C-alpha cells in the first residue's frame, strides 16, 4: 500500500534488480571490453619486453647450426641450436653460468654413460642405472638443476643411441660448446643488451610499488584512515617478484657490461651505481614495511599525528620517485638525495612537536629508509648516516626535555 501510494494507483517502485537487469548487458559488455583491452595491453608489453630475446634466440640457433655443420662438419648438429636456445632462455645475467653448466652436464653424462656401458652393456635396466649415476655425479660435483638435467639427458642419449650411432660423444660435446659459445657471442657482440635499459625495466615496478604505498600511507596518516595504511602494507608485502626481477637485472647488467665490448664503458658510472643499488633498495622496502605497519598502529591507537609527519612520508615517496627517474636518465641523483633529506627534516619537526610510541617508530623508519636510499644513490653508509643526523636536527624528545 505504501508503494502504491508513492507511485500512483496500481504502480510499483522500480527496484535495483530491475535497473541492473536493464543495464546488465551493456555493463557486462563494457567490463569485457575493458578486460580485453587490459589483457592486450599487458600482452603487448610482455612481447616488447621479450621480443629482443626471441630475435637473439633465432639468430643464435641459426648461427650455431651453421658453425657446427659447415665448419666443424657435424652431420646432424641438432644439439648446437638447442644448447644456444637453452643458454638464452636462462635469466639475464645467468647466461655465462648456463653455458658452463651445459658443458659440465654434457661432460658428466658422456663420461658416466661411456664408462658404465663399457662395463654393463645396454638395456632398460642399464639405462636406468646410467641416468641415476649421471645425475648423482652432477649433483655431487655442482648441485645445479641445469647441470643435472644436461647430465641425465646426455646419459640417455649415450645409452640409447650409442649402439646405433658411432662416435656420438664428441659431436654431443662439441654441440654444447658451440651452442653456448654462439649464444654468448650473439648477446655480447651481435645483439648486445643495453644494461641501463635492463635495469630501468626491472627497477621501475619495484620502485613504483614503493612510491604508491608510501603515498597511500601519507594519505592515511593525514586522514586518520588505518584501513588504508593496512591495505598499503599488504600490497607492499607482495613485492617478491619485483625484487627478484631487480636482482636478476643487476646481474644481467653486469654481465652485459663485462662481456660486450660496446658496453665496456658502462662498467663504471650510471650502470655500476644502478647495479649496486639493488641491496639498499631491498632494505628500503623492508624498512618502509615497518614504517607503514607502525603508521596503521599509530592511527588505531589514537596517537597524535603532527602535520609534518604525513609530509615526511610523502616526501620520502617523492624521493624514491626522483631516484628512479634520475637513475633512468643516467644522471647523478642529487635531487633525489635532497628530497630524501627533506623527508628527514620533516620527520625531525614531527618528533619535536610530539609523537607517541608508534609515531616515534615511524619517525625512526623515515630516517632509516632515507639512509638506505642515500646508499642506493651511491653514498657510503657513514656519509649517509651523517647527512641524516644533520638533517633531522636536534634530538629533543616530545615534552621539550633535551636528550642527554
């Protein structure tokens, strides 16, 4: 009756379900379209990131086959291109190691297979024993998964093909050597990586994640929103992939600058500084996690939040953003250092205006994270700590009494 009185005789109020039903197809289509566009954009970024690897792999496979077949007269150089592609499939920065592992694995497999087959002959149980012992020897000598895989695969080939194919051992060893060597030549000379680009591509997601969560924490402190700070902490904790990519990129940059003659000038300067920044950036991420956790506790406990405290956290985020930009440009990160020290100055003001227990921890973590960022920028630890102390100012605890 109430509904009829509102909407006229015999009328009924339109419900949210009716509106959703009418808008449903359009809304679903829009969501599907947005998801498709996001997926295509992500796939395109992925293709751009690994497109160079595909070209390197194709060139290395072709060249390794030509070298083994035309120059070394291996009749069927199947394993040379396989070895080349396997080397390039390793993480950037691990390719020289992968080549060495290939050669060690093949050698172990050949020696183990030949020795055992000479003693026990061929057959199904001999095959099992050869593979077990080849993998066991590889595990004892090196312990690498790649070496064990190569040793086991080579032992299988020796045990199954040696009776029918004569002199298989030498071509298999030569193929592994040729494939790995050609892969290194392709990456070092013919299509060398740009170390700075490798580092930028890997560092950007890690630093962008840190910037976003520090900005959110600054907003949470200003608004008294503990849930926002907790959400920022959860997002920052899921940083394993970003940090792993950054660490691998530093290895790749060093490898490229060491192996490639056209990149030898990068061994000192921006790339070297950038590559050494991975460890202090990792520490800055962990210390920022403590900062954010304490910020959430501060808000939940109703501790005082002096105006300079959110500003200090926001300035810290700005410093990380500047550090990434100046690293990417290959510039000395002077502005990033200044911005980081500005964050420490604001944290000192907040401390002297008066903070609680968790607030004091937030202040301390601003100092510690700034020190990490200064070390990442190229300063040594002692100079970074001295700059932080001077920027923080007088250590007068809340309440006005000077600390003795």
